[in-house]
């Protein structure tokens, strides 16, 4: 799962001016820290990750029908994506690298364009020049502070990679900084050929995930929100059932019983020829799993494609 920045939310991740002085071109420096941000607590974020770059109105409609209220894309904000999301009745989260955030902060016209978007719920960020998950605390502080200064009403998220907890003993001490993300956004995809070894759905992957979540939970301040990122795709040779998403979410709720948010990776992958990974789109059984998960969070009906057993 170690990929470059153009992978989507955490793979390898409700819509939530500012003063005219911020429209003056120039970088935002670390000492220009914002006051404590006021983040509107989302009443249940139900996010589907969309990696593919081609805008497809039909895909956004299908995502909405599964009960999602937000889509995470693997590129910066754009008016085109904003229109797609708005037309589908959805909001979206855009990816910005730390380099892109610095460039944006010096571009007054681009800042105005992004502020004018209606469906943009917020951003997720990381440093594309380092190993995924290893953005330094200094870079996290710079990126988070800059985005909160420029867009104080938007969510700003830093995805927390979980697997290094098992193989890098000082990972959390060195890199986990919950103050630089509005919601702690952990991700680990437990079934398939993972960096921690192979696992099938019937194996005891819950114990492995639980160990990482236990280590993380002790470091999260009381009242801090959570957005778990779950594995919705399937790897060839490692089938998953329509209950797999709910089982993953149950592992998170062992530690955070009232977490109202979930993100699922991935509706469409970066390439339609993404073997050995199988995306959710076009797989009614995987779509049904998303529908079941979001229905449990939303308490309303959703609509997946007709279920046809493929086993």
C-alpha cells in the first residue's frame, strides 16, 4: 500500500471568506498559527474514495445511491468536480500534497476559486516526497495551519497509516500528531497480501487490527473525532463477503463505540485494469457491503445493484 501521493485517501485514505489580508500573495509561515479552529462536527461522514480521474456523473449518482454523502478524490479541488458533486447531492474531499498547499497559499486567484466552491467539504493532505504515512510533524503543522487559515470552515485531514505501528516501534512517537487533523483518519486494509503478511477474511485479522487501534486509542485526546478508512476492494485470490466492511467497522467501535463516520476504499481504482485489486464499482456483492455499512450509520435505505452470487 506504499504509493505516491496521487493514490486516494489512505491507500498503499457533509459539507462543513476569511479576511482580505489572506488574499495577498505570499506563503503562510509556521509562526502564523491560526486560533483554535472551529470545526463543525459532522453528523456522520459516509465517504467513498474515488481514485479514477475521469469525471463520471453516473458514478457519482451510484455512490449517492449507496448512502454516501461525500466522495474523496485523489486530486486537488476543481470547479468541474464541484459541479459533479453538487449535481449528485454530495460533498467531496480533495487531496493536496504539502508542496501543493505551499503553492496554493501564494496564489490569490486560486484561493478565491476554491472558496467559491459549494460542494467542497475539505481536504486531506500528505507529503509526497516521503514514504506514505511518514509526513513529519513539522510538515503536518505547516500544512494544517495553512489550510485552516485559508479555509477555516473546511475539514482538514491527515490520514494515519496503521501498519507501521507493528514494524516501526517509534512510529507513533515520531509521527502521530492528532492536533494536525480535524478527525483522526486511520487506515489499514487487512485482507490480502499486506505488508504484515497474507490474510484471508476467515483468518484472525481482527486481532492484528485491534492491536494497532489499541496503541492509537491511548494517544487520542478525549472528544477527538474519528474517520476510519475501511477496505472495500478485493484482491484476487482473497475473496471478501458483503459483511466484511461491517466486521472491520466493528473493530473500530470496540474502541470508539459512538463513532458516526466511515470511509470506504475504493469505488473506482486509479486504472480500470487494476488487477490483482478489484474495485467496488460493478461488483454488486461489494456494493451491497457498502450499502449495508452506510445504512447502519444513516438509518435509511440505500440502493445497491442487483445482487448476483459470484462464488
